[in-house]
C-alpha cells in the first residue's frame, strides 16, 4: 500500500500540481487513484487535507515522503540564523514537492502570482538544508554573460577574490585558523587596501610552507598537498598577469552566477524568469 501511495503522490505532483481549479484537480486525482486502487476518500484527503510533516534533525530533513541530508560545514553553521516561515498546508505541500525535485536532481519551475511565497519557500528549504542559495532577479536587460560568464574589463580585485577565497579554504585545512588569526587579518587587510604585491608575497610564503610541511603521508595529507601545488600554479599565473597589466586595462573571464553556483554545488533561483529575453531561456534549456 505504501508503494502505491508513493506512486499516487508522485502522479499527483506530475499531473495535478499545475491545475488551478480544485474540481479539476480532484477529478484527476480520482482517475489516478482508481488505477492504483486508491479509494476516492483517500484521493480527496491528499487533495484537500494532506499536510506533510516537516521534521528537522541534526543531520537530515524529513518532509513528508522525502528525506534530504543537511549540508554540514563550518560556513553553513555560521550562516544559520532564525528564519521565520509559516508552514501552512499549501506551503508544506510545496516544500515536499521541492524536496522531491531536489532529491531527484530536477530543476523546478514555480508559477504563481507575486507574493504567494514562491521565493520564500525556496529560501526556507535552502536554509534548513544548509545550502547556499544564489538569487538572480531576471529582467529584459539580463544577459547570458551574467549567468554563464564572459570577458569583461575588471579591477584586479576580481582576479584576487577567488584566489583569496581558495587560499583561506586551503589554509583552514592545513593550519590552525585560531593560532594564525592575526596573519589572516593581514591577508584581508592587503586585499581591502589593494596591496596586491604584499598579498602575493604572503600567499607565496604560506604556499611554500604548506608544500614543504612535514606530516603523515596519509591520503588526506597528499590530497591537500596536491591542492596547494595546484594553488601555486594559480599564484604564478596571477603574478604573470600582474606584470603584464601593471598600467593597462585588465580583461578577464568572469564566471557568471549560474556557473559559480554549479561549480560550488550551490542552489540558484532565477526570479521573474518570465521577464528574461528568449535567448536567455534558450541558453538555459540548451
């Protein structure tokens, strides 16, 4: 029975979620139920009264029939703050539908009037599962380069930002952040004040120490060492770029929001996607 109920709920999501008229939805539910030996009363229950329970555990999230793992990381724990959300029946059903799509790795298109809770529901699900959500407000001026990326005239700051982020992530995996709090402060100061040569020297010094650091030749240690070596190549490339573009306009490939989100395994929400130009939609569907 539970298997047929699961199939019934999946079928309801697929064939009735887009129906706005309640009578049409109920009629479709009864037809689907008759094929799966689901009684009319139960079909009515799922259309009118069913409210999936949302249970937030330390490691996972249970929403009705679906279970999602919560992302565990230091950054996520720091970001978790109180998020006010009214779990009404419609919003709970929507969260379950979204969770099913997430578990299956499917993109979701939410359609509805402004202010009905489409964006806030996605934000809440991202919040309770520990995923970073990038929100892009689409409009008629939106360009594919904004999503995928393109060559743009940039400040050196944009070149050094991903390097600094990668450096700090690797540093935390290799050294104690607590003991090196002052040093990390110097890194941030150099970045803020655009002292790129000083920033480069500091990173090169740490890179050299990390590569030559004595430690157990464990699988994790070797992996981190490989990451530092790859980071060293990026530093050399950045140094060459600095020499070549000391007094000239700098062009660089800047990744778009969508590309960054895919690369980092983050969620992305394209708000008001109906306002986007046809070529944007074609690019996304391709």
